[in-house]
């Protein structure tokens, strides 16, 4: 049985961050900050509970079961077939794929296009092809996921987030407005619903398979140690 070095923990943690930080994580925190008004911190607490909290529980469940297949078969064989299918459809063509490409296009490319090209579906089509070609390059070699995500994608993502954060810090904004109706009476529960909509809790069940495979490749076979590392990540 092996243990992970600090460097391996860092890069695998970076990989986990870049896998879970999707379109929903970019949309909802900013939206909550605007819509929750004076109740922003209560809403954020609810958001964290159902976003990162459920994801951590999902990783622990996968580690304790040994693999995803064993976990879902505890319910029923039919459930073991339909539930993973629903997850793959949700994080694939049903929700996550369209949201990921359209959000990146709307925020990163469309503002810089001419008016005619911005309203044309051709721009989104070309961008989507290029975007998912790059995604395919990152994902086509599972054994290189840690290096590609942890050493390339996540540092670039963190730099961009830092730039946005610095820009926000030095941009004058009006004071907090009153919370919108949904955040006025039940900000925590609404934040929980927003966090769930990021789909990190659902994705974590599938991503847990990736990390179990990484542990096996690195010969980290102790279950308690796997759970410890997943919590650290």
C-alpha cells in the first residue's frame, strides 16, 4: 500500500477542482450575490451545503463501496441500470454539455464578435466544435488526466478567476439591494436548491470512479486512506 506525496495530493486536488468547477459554479454564486441582497451569506451557506457538501458525501460513498457499480446495486438491479443512465444523460447531452459550451461562448467569445456574427448560430457552432475538440484532447488519455487537469487546466482557471476577483474588488458597486422574494423568506433553502442545480452532487458519483481508478493506479488500496484523501481534495 502506498501513500500520496504532497505534490500528488496538490495536483489531484487541482484536478478535482477543475472537474467540479463548471458552468453552474460560475453562474449561481454571482447570481446569488445579486439576488440574495442582505441575505447573501445565508444563501451561500445553503449553496455550499448542497454543492460541495453533497459532492464530498458522494466521493466518500464511492470510496466506502469500492466502486460505483457496487454502490448502486445495493438498491436494486434495475436501479443500478437506470440511475447511472440518468446521470450520464444529465451530465452529458441533456444538461451539462449544452450549458458548458453555451456559457463559455456567451461570456468569453460573443462579446468580442461583430453584431452580425454574434446573433448568428454559426459562431456558436464553430466555437462548440473547437471547444469540445479541446475537451476531447484532455479526456482521451485517462492516465494523463492528473497532469493535464492538475498542471495545465486548473492553474489557468485559477489565474482567470483571480483576474475576475481583482477586477470585482476595484469596481465600484452600489450597496446591497433588498433580497428578492425567494431569498427573503428562506435564503438557506433557496441556496440549497441553487447548489443542487450545479449538479456537482450528481457528477461526483461518476467522478468518484475516476479517483478510485487513480488510487488503484497509484496503489493506494487502504479504504480509510482513500476517504481521507478525498476529503482533503
